[in-house]
C-alpha cells in the first residue's frame, strides 16, 4: 500500500516549533533536532498529509513509499 512520509528537505526553514511532531496521530516523528521519523509507522497510516500541513515554514517535504 502506498504511503507518505516526511523528510526535512529544507532544514534551514525549520524553526524547531515541533508542530509536525505534535500533529502526528501515530507519533511517527520521534525527534526534530535532528529530524527523525519512524517510516514504518507512516506506512500504517497510508497516504497522510497531517505533518506537512502542520508545518507552516515549508521545511518538510512528503516522500512516497511503498
Ligand atoms: S505522514 Fe502522517 S503518519 Fe507520517 S509522520 Fe506525518 S503525520 Fe505522522
Ligand atoms: S513543523 Fe516544520 S518548522 Fe516546525 S519543527 Fe516541524 S519541520 Fe520544523
């Protein structure tokens, strides 16, 4: 099943606000500095956009996984 996961593609834009981490219903983002995501948890959520929508700075980019 396809799924999305976030990458910190634009780290210079990250304000370390933790909105992404706090928005994830599965707690898949485990750290923001350095940014770490448990991709296996995203895989359970399928195509999810929650963290990217919570990031107001454009620091996160959603990637596609399978
Ligand atoms: S894509 Fe969804 S499941 Fe994965 S970190 Fe973002 S909010 Fe959490
Ligand atoms: S929501 Fe965006 S700016 Fe805030 S910690 Fe996450 S990646 Fe950084």
